[in-house]
C-alpha cells in the first residue's frame, strides 16, 4: 500500500511538490545560511554507523520511557538538535576549509 510505486503515493508526492512551487519566499539570508549546510545534516543523519547505533537507539529509548505524545515531542526536539548541530559543524568545516585554501594559495604563489 505504501510502496514508492503505488499510484496514490506518486500522486500525493506530485501534489506535495506542486504545493511548494506556489510558495514565494523573498531572499532570506537565514534560510540560505542554513540551506548551504543541509547536505551535511543529511549525510550525518544517514551515515550507517550513526543512524543505526546512535539515532535509532535514542529513538527507541524515547519510546521506552515516554508516552506516545511525549515520544513525538522528544523525537522532534532530538531531530532539530541534530540538524542544527550538523549545521554548526559544517559551518566550522567551511571556516577551516577557507583557511586551508588561503594557506594553499599562498604556498602555490611562492612555488
């Protein structure tokens, strides 16, 4: 029923996509600042070592210690925390990479 090839899933996906094409957002520095690092957040979340051992383990722990509504809010907060931690780590990576490129360009200019 919920396979990706199910016609209902395809139709709902297309409708969901088309609903986002109608949204007009002015240039937002905050959105762009976060969007630059969204791939880093995705890579962190979907890393098999992180996903299976830490992410799923934490979600199972939330489910064991809380009510369904509490589990929902714990999970939501946990996902947001991980996302913003990944964005912060990526921002640090970008700063370090720019510093490395400056040093590299200086060395190449001297050579």
